[in-house]
C-alpha cells in the first residue's frame, strides 16, 4: 500500500471518497481458506451469490469458478452452504 | 408502473457487474453485506443510493476508499428517508426542465434497524406520507452493531446486548420486537415486503418490484450478524433460513395493502408440521444462551407464544388459516 499523501488542494471537496475499495485487500484477515473441488462442483453458483465479499467469481469464458483470495475473509459461508460439499475450509498456510 | 419482463437466474445474476464491490471492511460472514450485494444486482438502470449511518455505511466508505460503483450519499442517522425524498424531488424537477439524461433514475435508501425502528422513523413516516417514489431497505441485524451491540427497537425478546445484558434477574431484553413492516403497511403505501438473505431469488424479485412500483416501497430484510448474535460466521445463511422456518421472521408482501405469503412461508402455512420450534433457532446463538438455564426456561415459552400469536395474525391477514398444530 502506497504511503503518499495528498495536499489540501488535491483532496476532493466535501470528503468525497476517490479510491475504489478494490485497492484495499481484505484477504489477509482470514484464518481459514476455502478450497474448491471442481470434480464435485455442480456449478449451481450458489456460493458466488451468497459470498459477502464478492470473492467467488464466475469465469464466463472457461465456465469455471475462481476464488479471489485477495478479498476472501474466510468466513466459510460457501463451505457451509454448498449443496454438493465441493468446498472445504483449511487453515491458511496448510492447504 | 412500467413492468419490464424479468426473471432472475443464478447465472444471469452472477454475470451482472458488482455495484457493491469487494474490499469493503465488513466482518467475515456479514449478513447485511450479502443483502446489499444481492439488492444492487436487482437494480434496473441508473440508481442513486443514500444510506443512513450504520454498519453498511461505515464499512463501505472508509475514507478515501469507497465500495460503491453508483452515486452514494451518506446522511445522518435520522434522515435517510428525508434525503431520499430530496433526491427524488430534485430528479423530478430536472426531468421537467429537460436536464436529466436518463429516462428514469431509481432511488434506494438503506438503513439499519437503529436508523429505522428508533431514530429514523419520523423521516420515514413523513416520506411515506408525502408519497415519494423510492425504495427503502431496512437491513435488520437486530441491534446497533457497529457501535458495540446496543439494543434497538428491533432487538428480539430475551436477547442479551450490552445495554440489555442478561444477568441473574433480567433475562436479556424484556420487550418484544416492534412490528415495523406492519407499521409501514398502515401508512397505506403501495408496496411493503419482508425478505431474507436465505432465499436470494425472493429477495431480488421483491427488490425489483419495489423499484418498479410508483410511490414509496419498503422492504424489511433479515440479515444475521455473526458478531452481535455470537455465532460462527459460516452459519449466517443457515440462521437466516431458520428464522424463516421457525416463523420468527415470516416472508410476505403487501401490494396496495393486500397481504400475501411468499413461497418459503406459504409452505409452512400449508404444512404446519414443517414449522420448527424456536429453540432450534435460539440455541445456535450465544446471545440467547442464558435462556437455556433452568431459571429462564419460561422466556423460551414466552417467545414461542409470541411467535405463534404473530404468525396466526399474519395468516388471518393473508386469508389463510393454520391447520391445528401438535
């Protein structure tokens, strides 16, 4: 993360936020990491719909799910809800 | 009312661009963040979002970062509905003067339970009475979570919060939850609905209906909070589903004051044996754990009675009768 600061003349008036939140990576919050098993996956896309952090993305071209570990906070909702049991949570650094 | 044909399939929704992006700083397993993400996927065109102070405002716009891809205006705790009224009135004038590029711009107001049940109700009531065309979304996590779990008008009976702590004498919050959606129905507005993050399709369809209807629309969304309700973050959707299955949070909608049950709750009215006991919902959350001590057992019975009473009242309003139970 860059540390450069803006001067008062460069800051937008009225406290308008100017940076997209996607520059702030929340992935390092997690303790557990979801591991996806494409063999078991039925591609129902439920995990992608219920992820609070939009961290499970659908690749239209390849028709496959991509887990974005830069933003995944490791809550485990996807693993808990997966109807096909295709996602399991492992401790970060072990999987 | 402009009705465009729409149906929501999982693939279609997943392929839609994110208007509430990743990188927001909500807790892991946040229920309201799921609701906001899904609601923003149901928008039909240019949308302006305004939000009261609350969890979702705090986590999504931490200076200088913003998680919103739509115009977003933060306002004080009490006046999100007034703010939405102002936006809608300004859009109307701009349209009349021919200065609006778009044919239609939707206005969505987000507020938490504190900003709706307690602090924001006068602004909401006023905006509903004046008949502004906007959709008001209440994401209900049942306490003031971002300031440290203080009780609100939306906190259920028996829940332990930092300002209604469970002790040896008092079993958590002594009062019952305010029936806010019924209060909004009494304002005689065209559309009121309750939704839960456990059924995404229902939530999206109701959002779109609320946006398409001319005049004020109100939606009460049930969004569990792992931090304040004290459960494992992975159980968010499971608890939201149990809330519906135990009839603690039934799903229904009213169009012009006519009540109708949504499929997830209708099945419980038709097959009462599928309705679960409230203990199943209560035992998953540590904010209710004191209720399982022998001295507070009666509180669980009180909760069950109240849930049944409100459920039967709802069935009567929907012209359905509960087949005899147990």
